[in-house]
C-alpha cells in the first residue's frame, strides 16, 4: 500500500468521523500541509471557548488528533 493510499483511507475516516469539515492539502513552504475547514462557521461563544473554524497540521495523523481535541472542547462545553 502506498503513502497516497494510506492518506486516502485516513481522509475517508476523517470525513466519516468529522463530517462538518472539508479537508485540503496545500504544499506551501513554512505552512501546515493538511487543513480542515468548517462548512458552517462557529458562533462567537464557541470561538470564545477555544473552538476554531480552521485547523492546520503538518500531517493527517496530527490533523486527526487536533480534530478529536477540538470535538472534546465543544463536547465539554455542551455545544
């Protein structure tokens, strides 16, 4: 299995477990490679609790971890 195949599987998993986001890859020097962008913007009170509309990380695995932590923020605040 190639790295591309593994990335595709992980993206499919992210889509199924975090469906409110779209996922993009950008290869720009000095910036995170993988991005999750919310389809629907958060309310100001959700942002105030630490939630974000955009998350960027250097790998899909790190992005998956960030999305999980992000969901915990909203869950703990009962959003």
